[in-house]
C-alpha cells in the first residue's frame, strides 16, 4: 500500500500554479514526477481556483482538495478568529477558516506523513488533530519567530522534521530551535528547475526572437542582460540599474522581467521610482509579469543573468533557471544562493560599500568577453544538472522513506 502524504500549502496561490508562485511550482514538479513513478498517494490542499481545479482532474496519484474561504461567513469567522488569536497568543492558537477546514477534512484520509511548506503556525493545529503522525515543516524562507514564546515553542514541539532548501536555511532553522532550547532535526532538500520542460534545452528560433522582441520592444541588434524576479527593494533592482547605467554599454539591453509582486500586480511606489530612474535610458526594458514560457525564451536570448539580491536569498530559482539555459550568472553573496552556482559558472559580488561599482565591473567583464561568457555558460548548464526534477524527486523519496 502506498504511503499517504498530505501536503498543505498556504492560502495564497493554487496548485497547479496557474497564478505563479515558486513553492507552488516546486510542489507541482513533485506531483508530476510522482505521476510517472507511482511511489506515493499525495493528498494536496490548495486554495480554490477554477482553472487549477480543471487541470488537476487529469492526475492519477494525487488528489487535490480545494478549500474555499471567500464566502461571507468564512470572512466573518476569520475576523473573529484573528481577534481570538491576538488576544490568546500567549496560551492558545485558534487558527483560521483555511487550516481549520483542512484539519477536519484530513481526518478522512488517515495520512502517514503531513508536510507543511513554510506556514509554521499551521503545525500547531495539525499536531493537535494528528498527534501520532510525523509532521514535516518544509522551510523555503528564513524562519520568522512568532509573536510569543508560547507559539514558538508550540511550533517547535509540533514538528518532527524540518526540511530546508539550502544549508543556509538549515543553519537558520537550527538557530531558531536553539533560541528556545528545543533541538531541531533538519535536512537539506535543495530546490530544482523543471527539467522535464523541453524549453530549457531548446534554442530560441529566429521566429521566436522576432515575436518576443516585438512584444517587449527589444532591439535584436543589441545583446541582452536579464534580471528576473520580483521588483522590490530587497532584490537589489535599483542597484542593478545604477550599475548597468554606469557601464555605458550602448550595445546591450537590460531586461527587467517581473512585477512588484505576482500576476496582476500594479506598479507600487518602488516600481514607479525605478522606472523614473530609467526614463531617459532606452536600453532598459520592463516586461511586467511574464509567463514562464516567455521568460525561458528571454533567458535563451540573453547573454547572462544578474541576481543582485540585498536580502538573504534562501535558494533562488531565478539563479538556477538561467543556468539551466546555459547562461552564466552574476550574483550577490546572498544566503543560500551562493550554493547554487560554482566558481566556474558565476561571478559573486560582495554586498559592501562598493557593491554598485563592483557590480558594474562584473557586468563589464562578462559583456566585453564573449568567449568567457560562453565558457561560463557551459559550466552553468553542467552545474544546473545537479538540480533537476528527477534529482529533486529522488531527494523527496529518500527523505520520506527515512521518516
């Protein structure tokens, strides 16, 4: 009999990932691999989305259960529950409509293991309902302490095993446990790119170049540098733009592929301010939110990628994905991101007082040495093959079988 693995994602983005989301895409990679290998019965809880639900009907080894929380009485319950959670945070966690519905429904499936990506506080409610079932918290970010010692200790005592997406995150998990005197059992579970997507290995055609250039107003006589990801201060986009302007590379376009948040996001004050910074520079292109298939075409079109994060990246798929398209990367010395490339495939820039001028030097180095860029791109491709969907699934299988 197959092990029954319950996976409970947050209530923001659905599975399949029709509205984006890195965690959701990674989970969908697992689901697709399990469809091929038939190793587990996956019971996945997701916020409701009509398009996602329609796609999910073709799955054989995964049951995706959609939770609706947008009705009036559910919103009222969440308002009341939020008040209770704030008042009682020193000795009780009430939950919310989403996790309370899931906890009740999951009783119907008798799970062997429960996995919760990122939402630590959900584990309190789940451990109360399923005291003998191993609960795994799969951290994709640095653990954020909850408001009270009671909640932090309750979370730490509710979790049997922590998975971290990098050595950096596992170290942060251990620090979190040490702070409250509770040992943490943590294992590295590196992220992956969707290596089953043929677009990673398919060179961009001349027709595709013309279509993508027309859509995003790109000059095909130029070469391209790409940044992909959220356009937020902690991502270092302003610093990248300043560094690019300082290079005076007239034969290059800098492509900023992404929006302030996710699909449908409007320009916030930060986006408005950096567009103002670029208003006299026609070599900087903003795509806004972009479909993943189009993003892969832009990676293939580009000479290299820059990921200049100012915060501590937990892992950074936006570093791995261009590497999988045989593009070298310039990155900051940020968190778990430095675990993705090696020295043959990347230039790492320290986040110090000279960050912008050193970023300028790194951009110039790759932009002005095509042979080096190609050599590093080949190394990037080879390195990326340590993070394929198949290897990701094997990691998952080994971790589950060792529980």
